[in-house]
């Protein structure tokens, strides 16, 4: 449908055509209400006959309209008029980037400022969960003074359909492939391999397209070309860019950046657009350009002059992305930091955090990695990957292993599983049980060169020591006033002195130094955790990053400044310059998903969410948002359909782990009235004062409000008792003088007591079998106990149809269909729904709406970051860079 000048669509009057493509015809139009000119994208007529796609387009347009960035063209509105459907968008004057580079390549000094603006815009959108999917020069406008405006952000997703377009040569290219929707979208020359294969995509598809655009800006040539669409797609899937097309003046850091952006395998590709922006900013600022990107093929020869031959040959064989600078004037340069990215073993996912998980640990000799990975059946094991091999091997007998740590000679591993501290000899894979160890998400252990192992046998307890040959554990430290637990021990080279982390009852973190030969201890650092010592430096985690600072182990004294090495909370270091870590932070987003795992909108901003609960009428979401530095949290209420929240609580102390009353009138939550741990409630609209329901005795150091019974009479809560040193689920009667009671006491940690919709059953998960499993018992009892999960399960939720949902050990959402009679429960079926990509923290990650049709999930802000292990060689060199 071609519209002539003067044609009106609602308040918009057509002025002149601007162009056409696979997404519709674009016109210059005048908004007669506001007196401004807009770009009006009139959608193809076929859209009007596809109600589902039109509904998706309206919803997506609402999300895109929320973007507010100077380098993204705004969407003003959606117009239905006279059987025509159009998007009103910001009118951006000026040529496209495609027009600029059609006749010539751009000099580096001209290209990089433009590329920086593109990266900033894409990074901004990614942080809000929006992917472009069709990033290309034709969708990038260059306004006055080369100010970038990216067009059509996110519309590829909105316009997705199973209906093929009339002209397959139009942009975006749409090809019939075997995908979820039966289609793929994107322009062929800028399509990622996973798009070209018809697979689902994430933000890494935009990173690939960014690499294609930057390559074309610098070279004047498309990175992947061909005479036909089929030829181009074949080049994308199997070919490589002609790197010789890049001008000689291209900075090595930019060459490396391009190679990382254009890796075929998404897990080996650059994982964050922010990293691309930083690389470009460092070049533009004239500052140092540390070699931390993928090397060029020629650059790998220089790699052989920087690190030991065996490791170099191994890393070359496995083709991990190592970054090095080229030689200057023929002289061998000084050693530089070198990065490698290692994916999980085939058909597994990493388990870096949470229950029964273990982050990567590098052996003391720097030759091997150990880590937890979960297979498609939900079985978690320890895996060993030598850096001299491209293959990882699972260790038999290490099912449900958590928190591995190496012996000082790199021959054995210690780990925690099924309530025990165990070791495994890598030569013969023999397992030895040393001691009870009941902390499910243990802070790990340390193995000194004298054969002493340090560990915490119980959660919220002190460090103990035990001989690696067996015996009884005995305390090496004691909990002081205000301390809740000890963990993360690490020996100094003498095998007698060590550092460890202390978690305070006020949730503070600190690092202390001590000795096996004395009860004295020295405070080393506040607001820090996960200490390790290597190469004269204390490494530690603070504010979600790994830092290194010079340290004198004899006097336990820091000197100099702390320098950031990585964005991570899970890391390990060897004594010879190898640092391994897994990315991801505690930050996440509140996102809706349907039963198939398809995104269905988001709520609020990226933040550290402690938990999130849907109101009984499905109209609101109650979220606990934690301030990253102070770890103090408060409660916010959000409309379920929008991102504008209302703060409900205001200090002092933490307000967390909140729940709704059944009618939605009140909320209950963990609080600190008068400085004492307790449970409080207040009106859900924030209108009334806080009321204390319960104040705990000193023997309770942690408590979480969990669920409110349907009849409003009981509040379920979890507590950690110092006396029993375990977590327990209790009930608080809210009327009369009834005392607190337990429904299903156990001798193991127990969490998450949730009521069924009819209030007759209580679901929880506990470690009765040695690993977390989901159980159902009658409420208020007595009666039988029924195990629901079969291969590990945690975090339980009911819908109003009495379907039970829980997570597997690999964080896959499962649904259990139960047949419940008056006194018994039968599991009719259990089937998987979708995989969760959660932040690097243990928290209630999901909730389900009343009819089980939608799920609210705390999704990792950068879910791709935790899907690879990063190995940084010669990390000390990064500390010495100017």
C-alpha cells in the first residue's frame, strides 16, 4: 500500500515517502496534534490478518517505547487507522552508516567514535533485556556531527511470524528454517551463525552484528559476502572474514575485539557489549590497551614467547581465545595478561553457585581446572579439565559435589557432598569420607602442604581442622560476638598460617589472618570476602569484583592500592600466575515467562533482588531490593504489568523475604525492630505503620518469612538456630495464644514451607537424603510424608490448581501434577518447563501466578557471563600496567 502526500492516518499526515523494506514502508509525516515531524512506518497489510502477531507487536512497541537513550531513535506510538497499522518514530535526518561506507572505508579515527556510540546504545538496551536482532549499517543513522541514532531497535522480534514475506531479498531477510517459530530474522550479511541456522538467539547475536558493522566501517567490505543470500548464509556459518582487508593502522586491540565478536560459537564469543565499549574507549583515550582479547592467527606465534611451551601448545590446540600483543620492532615484548574462555562440557551447564554447586578451582600447579557441571538429567558431578586438553572428564562418585578444593600437590580434590567432607584421588578416582559436613552451600575448604584441611562442618559455625588422612575435626577458631560464620579459608605457603572470611550477624563481610598454632587473629580487611594468597598479593572479592593488593603474610599487612582483576564473585588462583573465574553478578531483572519459557515482559530496573512474590490476585509484585554496597534491602511493590514501583519500607535495618496475606491486604517480612531480628507486617499499600509479629531470641541468627496460609491464620517462616546449627521451617499462629510449631521436623536443613491453595498441604525442601529434595506433608498434620522430586529439587511453589513447581539442581523449572486424597499424595507426572538463567546468588528465583500460566523469574542481568570459565594467565602483569 503506497500512501500519497496528504493522506491521514489518525493524527498523522503523510508528507513524503522515505523508503521501503521487508518491515514496511516508511514516510515522513506530520503529527498534527504536537506539530512535529515523525517517521511513520506503515506495516504490511498481511499484518492486519494476523491478530497474534499484531498483539505481539503492540506489546513489544510498548517495551521499546520505554528506551530512553541518545543513540536510539525513539518510538512515539502505535496507530490503527483505516485498516492501516503504523509505528510513529523519531524522525532522524541525515545519511545512514550504510550510505557513508558505500563508497569508501572509514579512517580509524573516524570509525571508532561512531562505533563507541553504537556500543553504548546496544549495551543500554541489553541491560534492559532488549535485543536488536537486525543491527546493520542501514539501521544506523548519522545525524549532525556524526551523532549515532540506531533505528528499528527490537522490531525484528516484534515482527516475527511463521508467514514468509513476499520478497525474500527484502530486509530483514527471512528464510524458512527449523526454528521455534519456523523462521529466522535478520539481514544475511550481519546474521550470527545461530540465526542463520534458525536457532534461538540472545544478546550475543547483536555482538556478532556489531563486529560485522565495525569490520565493514574499517575495511569498506562486508565481513561475509556472496552473490546470493544462500552464499552469504553459507559464509556466515562456515567462512571467515578476510582479515587482510583491515587497514594496517587498525589498533591490535580492535583487531582482537573484532575476532572475539565474530567467533562462530556463541559461548566463545565476546559475552558483553560493555567489554566492546571499554576496549574502544581505551583506544580513544590514548590510555594503555591491555591485551585481553582474542589474538589474530599471526599473533599466536608471539604467544609462544610469553608463556611456558606445554601450556601454550595445549591452549593452541583447544583454540581458546587468548589475547596477546604483537612483537614491536622485532624485540620480544614483556609478558602480558592472556585470556582464555572455556565452555562447559557438551550437554552440561556450569554450577558455580547455589545449593550443591562448586565454582571453578585451578590446581596449585596451574595445570588443571576442577568445576561442577550438571547434565541434562540434572546430575551434578565434579569435572576435571587439564589446560593441555580440549576435553573435560567427570569424576565418578562425586554426584552432588559442592565447593571443591585442591590438595597442595595438585593430586587430590576435597569436596562436600551428601552431608560429608570427602576427597578424591585423581590417579585412581578413589573416594574417601573424612567427616560430617552439613553446610549445603559450604564456603569451601583449604588443604595445606602439611596435610591439614580447614573447613566449616556446619553452616553458621567456626572453622575446624582435620587431617587429610582421617580423624576427628576440632575447632581451630571460635565464633566471636557478632560473628555468624567462618568460611573461605586459604593457606599461606608455610601451610600453618591462613586467611579466612567472617560473615557478621549484621551481614557484613571481613577478612582475617590466623595460625594453626595460635588462637590469635588479625583483622586484614573489612567489606571483603573470599580471600586467597598468591605471588605476594592478597586476592579478594568486594562489590562483585575480584581485587588484588600487595600483602605481607608475615605481618598480615596490606600495602599499595587494590586493583580490580575481574567482574566475578567466584574465582581461584594458582601459585604460578593462573587465575580462573566464572562471571555473573547478583544483579538481575524481574521478567515474566510463559510456560514454554518465552519472555512475556519485564518489571523494574536491573537490581539485586532478594526475592519476588506475586500477589494473590496476580495484580502486583512484591520485591526485596538490596543495595549492593551496604547489603541493606527494602520492599517495593510493582504493578504486574509495568515497571513503576512504590517503595513500602524505609530502614532501619534490612526488610527482606516478604510475603502477601491471602487477600493481599498485608505483607509480612523479615525485620529488625529495635535492632533485634524479627518478623513484621504492614498494610500492602504502605499506608500503615509497621507491626512486630515476632521477635527472635539470640539463638536465632537468621530468619525468613516464607508464606501465609490461605485462611490467614498461620505464617510460615524459616530460621537458622545456633543450638542445632541448621535451618528449620516453623509456623507462627496469628491469632490467640497458640505457640509456634513445626509441621515436619527433620534432622537436616529444611527450607521453604509453602501452603497449597486449599491450605491442606505444605511443601518444602530439605537435605534428609543428603541432597535437596522436594516434599509434601499434610497441614497442620499429623500424617505421612511424600517425596516429590526424584533427582534433587529445591524452591517449591504452588498454583491454585495444586500443581507443585520446583527447580532441579541445574535450575530447570519443573511441574509436578499431583493426585491428592484426604490423607495421601500420588505423583502422577513430573515434566520440565524451561531453564532459568539466574543471578549468582541463592534466593527465591521464581514465583508462579494463580493459574500456572505465567512465571515471574529473577533473571541474571548478564546470563551469558556464567556460561563460560575465564582463565587469565600472567594476571600479575595486569597489576603492573600503567
